[in-house]
């Protein structure tokens, strides 16, 4: 029995001016070319694909810039009318890297960042250590090797955002032995720098301004009775907590059960930062800081128990989620003036993940399910369906290659500016011999679902994690 139905739509609740704004993206960049960053662990190489849905293109070929390598066999032809690979660029790790994987990419500016195990000075590759690296399309890579005065043998580093010029990367590290986290900035010219933390507090850095001067994140404590979290910025490395009338505050979300791997909680110039604040960690309400002044974001829904803002555009449009008193989770969109629009998924579904929005704030994508939590997986109530939401068409539940009951962790990870092309991953919580592999996908409103395997002709790359679209001017 298929509990999921695909390609369903619910009417959008946006004013006419927003429907007009969304139409500006029709026929734009993504109708001609889509850039897909494919995260693969195959001989230590992550691949970047340039795909197009336009007919009449030349036969697929392999681009061989410095640092790239040709595929061992010809690329497979894509389904009729579907995306076609026109070039492939391997994203190679640094010289001492072992099994690197790209986690974020700014393909419009030619940069990608990820994590890798690496050969330490003692000649050992530690399984519990993953440090970040930065790749540039000119073929150069930078390994952000940790400082030797910290425990480097059991630590995992995460990159969250790259500046457009590729000079800096903002991220966080988890020290596994001490069970603590810390924020850091990686500079191509200066290496890894840990951001200042107050005594006995941990922290994370999840965003960085275009000029690289301002990083944003959250301070928090550990233990069974942790101190209140604090929304924080670092200006030129100097820590400044964001003012709040509430006891608890966060940039993006720390207390939420389902957070996007890379939210976008700060505008490019750092003037707008979004997150949540409240009297307790389970009573947070969405908020934004405009030039360091706190502005609460009301959902306008009396049933809201908590809410969080996760994404903001440079025009000030904010996206987030709200949890109602009955446990149902809806998506919320705030106009630049703070006017809320509650966007409720169809068929009683809840928003499980909100992973991406477009630059204008008229498209969003993630996953939906009947329940937000289950005792164990798989569970039909927590079977996630990927979705895309557009201002003009509302919610559309995407197909999962005929395996809607098997793929229970599927999600959309990136959206194009007009919402007519999205990328994501079909994933399962459990697998036995003979089950289909986890695989990335492209979905087009014109051609439907296309598996990345079918585009590139690779035989079941089971280590494939997810696909992402790059959006001009370079923000994922």
C-alpha cells in the first residue's frame, strides 16, 4: 500500500505582488543550465556536473581543466528530454587527504568545501578525524589542519559557508573526546583560526558575510542543566552577543530536532540575521536582528507553540517553521516588513526539513511526513517525502522513482530560482541485499524525476549522499 501520493499541489497563500515577483524567474537561467554538485566518495573525488534541459545540445563530453580527470568510460545518454551532462570536473582533496567529500559548493564562483581524513605528521590516518578543505576551480586546494595544542585525533570539522571570493570558510568542530564544539574560520592564506569563546561555553559558526569580516553563530553550554544559549557574532574575530529581550536566543536553530545541514541565516552584508529567542529552549519564537536590533517575528497563528527562522534573502524575506500545540509543523514565510504567511502542507503532513530557498524568497524545498518523530525507523508515520513549494503553485510532493515506501529519508536539498528544477536525495533508513541504493536526483517540472546515476552512467554509486544546485550569484 502506497501511503504517499506524488505531484500533489496545495494553493499558495501569497498576495498578488508576490505572484508577480515569482513569475520573473520563469524562462531564466535554470531553464538553460543547471549546475549540480554531486557528493561522492569514489577514489577520493567529488564530482561537479553541468547539466542542461535544453534540446539540441552537443554530445556529452568531459572537461579536462587542470586537476581534472577523464571518466573511464563514455557518459550514458540521459532520458529523452532530461538533463544532459556536458562536462565533469573532479573536486580533488588536498595532497594528504584520504577519501574527501564535498559538503558545500559555490559553483558560480568556483569553490567547494568539505571534510576529509588525512595523513597526520605521525604517519597515521585516524578514522575519527575529519578536517575541512577548500577546493578552487583553478585546481588548488587548502587543507585546514587543526592546531597541535588541541586533540586532533578525534575531531570532526564541518564547513557551513564560503565567501564569494573563496578567501574564507566558516564552520564548526565537534571534539569527540570532550564532547564539546567550537566555531572556526578557515583562511586560505592563514589557515585554521578558532573563534573566541567565553569560559565554559561552546559554540558554532553557521554563516559569514560576503566580505568575510562578520561570522554569526550561537553560544551554548553542555551538561544536564546547560546555561541559556546566546545568539552571537564575531566581527573581525571579536565576539559580540546579539542583544535580546529573551533569556535564550539562537542564530538559525540549535534546539530544533530537524535542522538543515546548511541554513542561510544571514544576509550577504550581515545586516540581517535570523533565528529564534524565548524564555526557555522549548519556548523559542522566530526572530530577526536588523543592524543588531532584535525584531520578533510573529506567525499570526494562535496555535503556535514555537517557531524558528532559518533562511533570509538579501531583500529581507525570511523562511522558517512553526510547531503547533498539536505537534503539527508548518512552514512560515515572512515578508521583509515581517508580515507572516503560514504555509500548511497538504494531507495533514508536517514539515520535517526545510533545506533550501531561492534568492527571491518565492521557492522552498525539503521533506514532509505525517509525524515529526518516531520511536524507531522505518515507520510509515515518519516516511519522508521530498517537496518543493512555489509562490505560484504551492506544495508539490515529488516522486521517489516508484519506491515511495522504501525511501523514507528522501528530501530536496536545493531549488532553482523559479522552482522548476530541484535537486535532492532518495535515501532509506535501512537496507538489505537487493534494495535500491541511496541516490541523488534532479526533478524538473517539465521532465519529471531523473536519477544522477542515469545521467552519468555510473553503476550504482552507493556512497552517493546528495545533489545540490548552484544558484547565481553563487549561493546554494
